[in-house]
């Protein structure tokens, strides 16, 4: 009787320790996967910001929009401020689906509108999203 209790106890110990080990392994595996996914997401975000930055320069946005100073158009920081405050959507504005909220002076709006109608309409949704993400990353 005593012996069988002992055997049973031992079996239980071995069993739980095996269970523990398995849990540790699974936890480790999950953690490794999570790290991989995190890294991939980070790479994609960085790529997207790089693309946005490239487009912002190559599509001449940078000529009229500088990070800090107003040149012809409002600075990127001013645009971010107003869009954050009013919960605006830069992509929507660039698609011509929402009105100007940063500088509503008709002359100024017309300058930007000429870009929207001229070449911004040829950019894909992904490109516009990358540009908007890049603009928002300027802090
Ligand atoms: C020739 C100069 C010029 C170029 C080039 C230009 N912009 Fe503008 N942009 C302006 C002016 C002027 C305004 C102010 C009028 C306004 O707010 O709509 C403006 C405003 C904006 C706004 C704020 C809109 C709002 O809600 O008031 C965004 C966002 C913007 N531009 C993004 C861009 C992007 C992205 C590009 C490149 C694809 C670009 N602009 C190219 C002149 C320019």
C-alpha cells in the first residue's frame, strides 16, 4: 500500500514536471514567434515611412511643405497639429474627399487643390497612406 502511494506520488511528480517543461517550451516558442512578428511589423512600418518620405520629396510636396517652417503651404507640424486636434484624415483630404481645415484661405486652398487635381489623384491609396504616415511621423 505504502509502496503504491509512493509510486503514484513519484509518477505525479514526473508527470507535472513534464507538464511544466512542455509549458515552458510552448511559452518560449510563442515568445519567439511574437518577437519575429514584432520585428516584421517594425520592418514594414519602417519601409512604409521610407516610401512616404521618398514620395514626399519626389512628388514635390517638400517644396511647399517643410517640417517646421511655412514656405508656400503650412508646415508639416502645423498640419499635424490641426489634423490631430480636429481628428482629420490626411488621406481623405488628399483624395479630395474632405475639405481643407488647416489653411482655409481660398487662394491657398486653390494652390493645394491644383496639386490634388494635377498629380495627387494619380497616386495609389497605399502611396497616399505612406505619405500621410510619413507626415504624422514628423514630430
Ligand atoms: C505648390 C505648393 C504645394 C505643393 C507642391 C503641395 N502643397 Fe500641400 N498645401 C499647399 C498650400 C498652399 C496649402 C494650404 C491650403 C490648404 O490647407 O488646403 C496646402 C495644404 C496641405 C495640407 C493641409 C490641408 C488642409 O486640411 O488644410 C496637406 C495635408 C497637404 N497640403 C499635403 C500635401 C502633399 C502630401 C503634397 C504632395 C503630394 C502637397 N501637399 C504638395 C501647397 C502645396
